[in-house]
C-alpha cells in the first residue's frame, strides 16, 4: 500500500513538472543566456550588412502551413522575418503571441514580389491582400541556427 501511494505521488509530481514546462527548443541547441533585447539589437546592427547575434523577441505569427518561418515584433510597427537554417527545422504553427530566443544571423535582403506573395499565402492572407503585393521589399531578415520558444 505504501508503494502504491508513493507511486501515485511521484506520478503526480512528474505530471505537474511536465505541465509547467513551456519552453521548446528547435534546431541547434541554444540557451537563453546572453540574449539581447530588440532595442540592443537595433543599436548593434546599425551600419552593418549582417550580424551574428542572439535576440529575445516577441513572436507575431508563424507560417500556418508548416511552421517554416515566423515574423517577430521589432517595435514601432516593424517586423523581422525569421527563417530556419537550411530549412532544417520548423516551429509550431501556433507560436504567435509567445516569445522566442533566436540565435543566428541578421541581414538586409530584397524580397521579390513572388516570394512576398508566397509568404502571404503561407500566412493565410486573403486573395485581395495577396493581389495587392506589387513591389519587392527590402527588409531585415534573420536566419536562425536555433530557437527557443517560451
């Protein structure tokens, strides 16, 4: 009887710990240590074409098709698209509203109209919104080696 009671208590404790764990890792193994804020990142990227860095960011949305990209909030209405190194991993499609630590390379790129329309489709935008995309866009992009969502 004592063993049964101990087993029930131990099982409940393990279940309690598992429910409390909300951190998920994807790609290369990284930690949240030394991740910089969005504001600090903006300071560090000024005047540079690219930058290897670890940033703590709020997630706006992830690709609704596969989780193969996510958009993060850079403040003041700006976003940054995060893609994953070598298309080697994906994140949960329902990651929007959570936070992430992303480690990898930030850089500026020009995104073609076709690719912008593809991303809009992946995000579940309407046909009208997709048709309205007519110009390429130069924007800040990030290729993540590893991601922690929490």
